[in-house]
C-alpha cells in the first residue's frame, strides 16, 4: 500500500508515439498529493497526450505511469474504470453537452456514477455551481454562456464528485484577461478547499507561476526543466528563460523542421 506521503502519480521513462511521430522519449515526473503541478511546453510537445496516458486512454510504448502505487497499463478494465471514477477532467474546449442545461451538465456524472436521490443531486449541483459563481445560471444552455462561463461550468463538472485528482487541459486558452484570472484563482482555491491534487497542462507561464506549487517543462519528448515557482523565476536555464520571458529565440524553435524555404517555393539560388 502506498504511504500517505508518497506521490499520487509517479511517471518513469515514459515513451509514446503516434505511428512514426515520437512524442514522448522518456518522461520522468512525480505529482505530490494535495499540490498543483503545472506541465508547460510548446504546442504539440505531448502535454495532452500525457494526461491521456495518466487516465489510461492510451498505453505507453515504454516506461510506466503509476497512480496510487499501481501501474495503469497493468490494470484490468474494471480496475481502470474504478480509478477514473476518482478523477475529474476539465477538457481543453470545455466539452459541455450542448443539448443539456448548465444544471444538467453538472448533474450528469452524479446520475451516471451514483445512486443519490434527485433532491441530494440538486443540492450538490447548486453547491458546485455556487463555488464557481454560476448558481444563477443553472437554467442556461451552453450556447447562452460566454467562453469564460463555459470554462467555469466545465470546472464545476470536473469537481462534481469530489475527485482525488483533477486534470486541466489548457484551461486558460482563448480566455479574456478577466476570465483567465477568475479561472486561475478558482483552480487554486478549489484545490486547497477540497484537498485534491491538480495537474494543469498549459503553455501559459504567467498564470502557472501564480497558482502552481511545482512546474515541469517538456520539450523534445523529455522533461527539459523542473522546479518550484521560486526556482523557475530564479533559473538561468536558456529553455526556462525563453518560456518565462516569452523570448522568440532560444532552444524552442518557432519553425517545424523543414527543408530550406527556397526548395519548397521553387526559388532559384540566385
């Protein structure tokens, strides 16, 4: 049995590829219980893939993901589903059911996974919506909500069953500054109030530095840098500085590998 001070998630030598496209080449990281861990990296570096590997939707080509002391890839289907019941997920594009009201979106996992009476479900839904400031919007449909409000509903659904782990896939993408700040503060407050463990996958360095306890940077399929917020801010690592200072030039190239532009545009050497 894992000890109370053991990390909730342990990842070792993790490798994964989509066909010939190698995404993860040997990732090593740990997620402590009760903390917020941010996983940063450029688009396409494998951040969302990492979440799918933790949830067991994908199987690694090498290495392993361990949750609560158990290797995910070795779990039977029934064990995998039991583990997922203890996880909440806030999807990159909210993932709300468009034909269900705000209330029904939050109630859905409660009805699917519990035998609670409707009166209890109603109270729980209203409590979750109140936590994200949207109790008064419980009758609205997703298309009647702003982008920031949809994210907050998605966050309420992610914590609907008081999970041990909440995973956030690009929670700040496409938000205006006010909504972004609201979502970031909610993630921090809910993590502390509920005593859950959170993984925030994002490319938004500034917001991550405000709310995270520990940060990992992924590049070229491996963990390129890691540290607490204080260590990241003080780091002189070129990779870290490029991200933190939003520099255009550095270890992370802007262009995807390609042959010279003249070859593709059929320009003469002259």
